[in-house]
C-alpha cells in the first residue's frame, strides 16, 4: 500500500474493518455499521500502517477516511512506543523458588489474575464463573464429526486445554493434552416442552468447573424430535468470554465441514504497546472522588456477597425498536449499546434520585492484544461513570455514553484490581468498588447458511442461576429482535421490584426513541417511585 495516498490507504483499512468491498473517502465508519469494538480494530490497523498512536476517540471524532487522514497529518510520526519493548505496568515481586521448587506452567495476564482472585474470594457456588451458550443447529448432524471438530479446535486454541493451579498464592496456567468433554443426550423419543428442555439445559449449566483439574470446556449435543438438535457450549470464564462463543461457533462449523480448517496455522500475536500510567491518569480524572453508592431498592442491608442466588425478569425489544436504537447509536458513532446503556442510566437515576451513575461493563481487548480470532479470556472490566440529569436530551445523553465508552476502551489496559488498588475507593461489605450494576450486550450468533453436508449454528448466551452482581442488565440479541434480561439477587430484590425495574427500563427506551432531540420527559408517576421497600446504601 506504499503507493497509495493516506486517504486511499484509509479507505482500504475502513473497508477491511467494516467487512465491505470498498468505501469512499466520505464514508462514515459508524453509519456504515461500525461500533466501539470495530473502531478499536480499525485504530490498531491504522496505527500499524501509519506508525502513529491512534485512539478509538480519534476514529470517533474523525469518522471518515478523509477526516481521519487530516487528523493523522497532525500527529507526529514515531509516537508509538517500540513494539519490541512495550511499556508494561510494574510487575509484582517475582517468586524466588525454593531449592528444588520450580513454578508450574506460566504466569497469567493481569485480567485473568484478577478473575482468578475474585473466584478465590467467592463463597459457595462457583457457577457464576461459567460462560453458557445454547446454539440451535441446522443440517443433519453426525455426533462423531462434531466431537472431532471440537477436539481439533482445542488443539488450535490452547485456552481450551489450560488449567490453573496455585503457586505461592498466585495463579499459574498449565497446558494439558485434555480434550473438551463431549456428551450426547438423545431425547428424540419424546416431545419435550420448552420448560422441560430448559430444565435439562439448566441442570448442565449448574455443574461448576474446577480450574485446577479441568477440562474447563464442556459440550452437550441434544438430539431432539423431528431431526432437530441443539448444542450447549459451557466453559469456565478463565478460558472463555462472550466473544469466544462467537469464534467457537464459527470455527466449529468450519471444522465440521473440513477438519483441516481447525489446523490452520495461527499468526504471531503482536500486542499493541500500552501506557498504563496514562490510563491511570485518565481513570483518576474520571473516578475521583469516587461515586457514592446508589440507594437502590434492596430489601435489607448488604451483608453477603452479591449474586449467590439469582432470578431473572425479562422483556422483549422488537426488531423495529432495535432498528431505531441502532440508528440512534450510529448517529453518535456507536452501536445499540450506547442508547441501551443510556436507558439503563436513566432508569437508575429515576429510581435513586442520583445524577451520578456508575456502571460496570466488559471491554473486548482482542485487537489490542493481537488476538482477533483467539478463544480465551480477553476482556477487561471498566467503569462507565455517567452524568444523568433530567433536562438532558436523549441525543446528548447517548453522545455522552458513547464518548465515555470510547474513552474506556482507549484506557482499558489497567486490570480492574490494579485500578482499585491505585485509586483506593471506600469499601463496603457485599458490594464491589465503584459500581453495583453491570450492563452488557450479547450479539446474536449466526454462522450463516448451512452448506451441503455441513451444519449451521444460531443462538447465544443463556442466563445463569448465579451471578457476580446484584443487578445485571443483559441485552441479548436474537433472530427476531432483542431480549432484555435483568438478572437480580433474590436476597436483595423482591420479584415484583425486579419486574417494575424492567418495566421502567422499557418505558425509558420508548421515551428515548420518541424524540431524541428533546429532553426526555419524566417517567409516568406509576413507575416513578417504589413503596414499602428499604433503600439501603
């Protein structure tokens, strides 16, 4: 591409990130289908091509090839730290092995270490650390071929063969030769109701993993009536995240059709150089002084860890509303996550009377790690601190959420436990630092048309019985729209409270779409207050 001018080079990179045949110099990245994570992938590829530091915010503010070319012209060359010696956060004091004692395996990434430590602090049921995905199959399935395809993927992705052992209080990753467990459940002789089938799935999900023994991946093939079948993929969070499910589904279909597809050589992983000190400076500006705990409508004091026993309240968001939400997000250089999160923030502001709303959310860091198609735990937990005022228009609030999300992606290299240690916020029993409420968006998994003698998979994550947060807003896309799932701690929230929170959120989505250029009116009085509940901070 050396003979191309900057704008033409950027057109090529935009098209690759958007998976389009071509784009023009005035193509808006976000209106063409981009979002925060694809913007991150674009920023990394532009950085590699031009040799200057490119942030997601640069793409956010200069969203066409010609605008970004002009912005790059003002950046000094050589501002990217050397990839050969990337800046890394100070390492913990190394273990000095005792005579005859050698640390097993290898050290783990900071984010994985944080998740492992959180698991050690948890009590009782470890099912909250399971990542479940239910996929419905198309095409005649051969259980033997499906098992072989899954085993081939385990050879390709070391994470699927990794266990985690403790050495002097720290986790170590040990690679094994184990294949994922594969089971076939034939229920084709009888017609199961959806509730009964759901109970079978829940029973499988409820069996926790042991990180030290493995395997940390399981698959169950359900053979159902009339040649229907479903595949339940389960993995421990230490080796899998939400994006991994999409990667696994796509590669499993390819390996089923052609076993050699799973053996394709993987290119070298080239992590993007990081600047954790700059990231910490950003988080100090955003998070200090720390946000006050939200006075949520809990039933009593928070004396135990959140999420030990959960239930869900759910509502459907139809395809028309989802299309309008996506359009609203794109106007502000984001996907549907930004308007959905804006609606969550308005819901919490209305419930608590607070204008300072801080949420937790995951950020996929694969593009930064040089691991675009890797299965594993490659996410970071980041806080989104939002200023939510009653007189703010929906447009302004969605823009604010989009900007905060972009900044969080740009500064996601600091593991959450390191962030907490550096900023040292006040701690309260039974609540995480900075936020009580989690929000996440799960895209619909669809591997495309079923090829002759092949299979296709469609579906997505399924809710757990246990969780890590007292309130978790999960937006799960499916073929016909989106399902809003509120997972709530049943010891802290009554079922009717959860239902009313969900209804209020649905109302806020409706108001958000009614006239986004105008300030969002207050919610109807019927949903404005709760009666008879204890607001415990």
